[in-house]
């Protein structure tokens, strides 16, 4: 599979996720205190918002990369 098609598929997935969820969210785990047997950890939930315009641009660009034929080399 060509690199162009792989990038196109990734852009389509990012565009669909941006439309469906409005962005990406993830959790970071951090150790606050580590004093011998005592260990205190926290979880911080973070979100990367993606506006619908970005999702649309990614979706259209991905579809174009997947469907357009490759350039012919002469």
C-alpha cells in the first residue's frame, strides 16, 4: 500500500473522530508523593478539542488522497 493511501486513511479516521466526539481525550497518571511505602498518585483527564471545520478538512483531504489516482511518471 502506498504511503499516500495510508495517510489518507489516517486523515479519514481523524476526521470521523473529530465529528463524532469533538476531539481526543486521554488520562495522565502522575505520582505526587513517593516516600518509602507511601505512594500517592493522581489522574488528570485532558482533552484536545477539534473543531468540526478541522474534521471536515481532514475528511475531505483523506478521501481525496485515497480516491485520486497516482501520478504517472514519465
